[in-house]
């Protein structure tokens, strides 16, 4: 059993936001999914205050050992999440729910946190700060002082554990993690996707409908390890490590670098049972070490 921000989890493997749609998976795999649920907690895809259509296609590009996505966070908005997704998740999930949220202003984030406060199904909140700041074009979480100020504004709006999902697209991720902690975050998670570009054949510009995208998968594993290690040395709050995890050995590396939990993202598209496999491989490793 692992203790994380007051949650008791069966093992240290959870899903990365946006990479495992539990309600869609249930339609494909049926009740079996919930009997052997792959993750120790379930993280929702990002929800925003208002509905978003997402980016125009194409939305994916396969790169060497990685995936560039420009999905654009399509979702039905807060109201639809509360009315439709949340009751379905409450009825189905055998593990704690972490709801991932994003807002383009502190007021928007505050409004979402207010609405989630009354929802007992939501065990914790993950705040995605990889949203572009309309004034600067940088991610809103890319500036340590700005991130701390955002946290000071929104932290009092929620009594639930608040995990700040840091952006890797910044000069100093450890300083951003320290800013999140100073602003009252209970944990940080990283890494989100790295900004990347794929060009269409024939010189006709960006391949992805949204322009640039975010790189994930094995290609970012060593970057994730470096960033998790730096952040874990800088903060005292728990760290959730992710980025290219595809095996128990990859998860072990992130735990050794200082993470308390590990999240599996892109690998779940290749193998929907990856979460269980990675938790099992980790456990086997523990057993081997113990023997
Ligand atoms: C298709 C796709 C959709 C994603 N959607 C979200 C999202 O909605 N919110 C979020 O915080 N991160 C999102 N991510 C980022 C992942 O949660 C994760 O941080 C990143 O992919 C690195 O992990 P990985 O290499 O194991 O995929 C998404 C990633 C992918 C590939």
C-alpha cells in the first residue's frame, strides 16, 4: 500500500492524463476492466470551464520512438463533466479519481475548483499548467513566480489535494516546482509533452492541424528522468513521474530518481493493459530484490 497525499493506493502506477479513457475502455473491455483495473488511481483527461472542440486533424504524428500530438484538449466543459462523466466514473471506478483541470486565467481555475469542491467522487485535483498564456505565448506554468502567484490565488478554493502538473517547456523546471510548492501545491507531476514540430512532406508546412504539438513516449524518457530527478531534489512534496514509461524498469528509474508514483501515458495506446503489466514488473523487481 502506498500513501500519496492522503490517498491509499495499491501500487505506485497510475495513468497519465489524456492517455486512457476509462469510459471508452469499459465499452470495449466490459466489466473485466474493472475487475483487473490497470491503475492504482485514475486521472481524467483535462477538463476546462467551457467546452472545447480541440484542434483540426491531423492530430497525431509518429516520430522516432515517440508520438507528437496536437489534440487540443477537446472536452465537453465543466458542466458536462459534472452532469455526465462524473456520475459514470463514480459508478464504475474501483480506484480514487484524480480530476485534471486547466484554465487560461486564475479566475477560470478558481471557478472549476469551486465546482469540484462539493464532489465527493473527486479524490484529488491535478492542475495542468501547460496552457498557453495569451499575452506571452509561454505556458502559464513556465514562469516560477507566475506559477506561485496562480497557486496563491486558487489554492484557498479547494480542500482537496492539489497536484500541479508542471510544464517541461521552461528554462528551470525545478524553480517552477519550488514555486508550486510555495503556492501551496500538495504534489507536483511531470513531465507533460515537450513542444515539437512535424513537417508535412513536400514543404507544405506543419503536418498537424494545430501547428506544433507535444512529444511523448520513449523518446522523452531520459528527459523525464532528468527533470524528475532535479525536481525531487528541490521540493519536499511528493512527485509523480512520467514520460516514456513502458516497462517496470522504466518506472523503477523514475522511483529511484525520487518519484512517489509513476504515470503511464503513450504506452497505454500500444497496450491498454500496460498499467497492470508495469505494476506487476515493478512488484516482481521488488520481490527479486527482497529475495
Ligand atoms: C494523446 C495525448 C493526450 C494527452 N492529453 C493530456 C491531457 O488532456 N492533459 C494532460 O495534462 N496531459 C495530457 N497528455 C500528456 C500526458 O499525460 C503525459 O504527461 C505525457 O504524454 C508524457 O507521458 P508518456 O510519454 O508516458 O505519454 C497527453 C498526452 C498524449 C500523448
